[in-house]
């Protein structure tokens, strides 16, 4: 069973291909609520990246909200790194004098959390897109377009899906 999906998160391409539009104010509201901390929502990085080169005032506003949110996340991750590095040092100090299960576990957990925080910081700072950036999971926010046609073509299995 699949619990994720790959998305095409390019607003401008969507408008160009289908002629339809998504209310850009809804994107702005969503990003504003996330930046303000009102909603604890997850938005795929590919959706953020679609606003990397803003063309309109609303897109510039969204880009500023994304940058603000990323700065807040980076600050929180830096604080987490500091706390976990202190935890790691304390665990290593304890292990030098006496080997305990609690100190060993604390060292392992701190190491895992440090690695995770560094990976997340790298993702925030990264500008090149990766396939995982467009992956959505349950609870993620992303626009979805479903196109239905009687004679639609299934490219995955090379059969007529109609």
C-alpha cells in the first residue's frame, strides 16, 4: 500500500497547461498561517520552490513568508543542535567514567537527533531540487488536479484506462 504520492508542484506550468487558475490568495493565506505558527502544516519543498522566482506582488509576498518560515525553522533547528550536542557531550563524559545503559542510549539518541537536524538544515538551505521534494504524505498540503476523460491514456502501464 502506498502512503505517499509524487506531485508536480509548478503553479505557472499548471496554469499554462490547463488554462485554469488557483486562487493565489489561498496560497498566500496558507503560507501566512504557517509562518505565523497558526497552522502546523507540512508543505512539500517543491511547492515552496515554485515561488523561488516571484513575478507578481502576491508571489513576492509568498516568497517572503516562505523565507520567514525557513528562517524560523533554521533557528529552531540550531537550538535543537545545541541542546543535542550538549546531551551528547554529557553522555560521553558519563561513559568515560562509567558505562551505563542510560548514557549509551542518550548518546545514541543525541547522535540520531543531531544527524536529523543537520539533514533538515541542509534541506532548508538547498536550492537544487531533488525528487523527494515533490513527495507528499498524509497530512501534507498541496493542490491536486484530477483530470477525468472517457478515453484517458495510462502511461504507466501503456493501456487505455477508459
